[in-house]
C-alpha cells in the first residue's frame, strides 16, 4: 500500500461501505451473489468500496477478523 493520507471524506465513504447491506452480507457470508457482486465491482465501480480498502487495508468483500478469531 502506498503512503496516501486518509481524509475524513475517505473515512465517511468507508463507513457507508461498512453500513451497506450488500457489502456487509458479502463480508459475513463469503459466498453467494452478494459476495460475487462486491468482489467484482469494488475496485472499478464503487467509490465507497475503494475508500473501505484505503481506510481498513483490506478489500470490501474480505471477512472482518474478530479478536476471538485471531
């Protein structure tokens, strides 16, 4: 990852991705149409998914690791 600065706008857009029902389902289930859709569109179409990757350092479809899973 490059050393780009994360702005408040990036954080706000990433939060929209966190709250997005489609992206949330893709992160949770890791299969199905929502997973395929988010994995396919995240880099090219959705600015919120790109902001999510910039802020959190992982793709919008990748699962969120809980502290109990580490």
